[in-house]
C-alpha cells in the first residue's frame, strides 16, 4: 500500500469516526427535544384534568368544565370514575 493510499485510508477512518460522533450527538439532541415536548404535553394534560376535577367537585356544570379545559365528554367521564 502506498503512502497516499495509507493517508487516504486514515482520512476516511477519521471521517467515519467524526460522522458517527456527530450522528450520535444529533440523535441525543433530537431525543431530548422529543422528551421535552412529550413532558410538556403530559403536564398540560395533567393540568386540564386537575382543573376539570376541581370544577366538577365545586359544582360547575359539565359543559362549562369541557369548555374551560378543552376536554371531551368521554374524558370528563373518566374523571368521575
């Protein structure tokens, strides 16, 4: 193998290593972003349910609770169980 071929091979290996590293970093960041979004949505859902539960316990009309929280009739029915 010539020196040029050896240098080319080393360059390709280094390029592959850097590419893998960058790919892992991008994957981690995407995973973090997805986890943040999922956590945000779960928190928002928890808050909606908590507010609706409090409204129903304090005598609010079911339609008012649905309107204020954005929950469906089925979702409100789950709270009452």
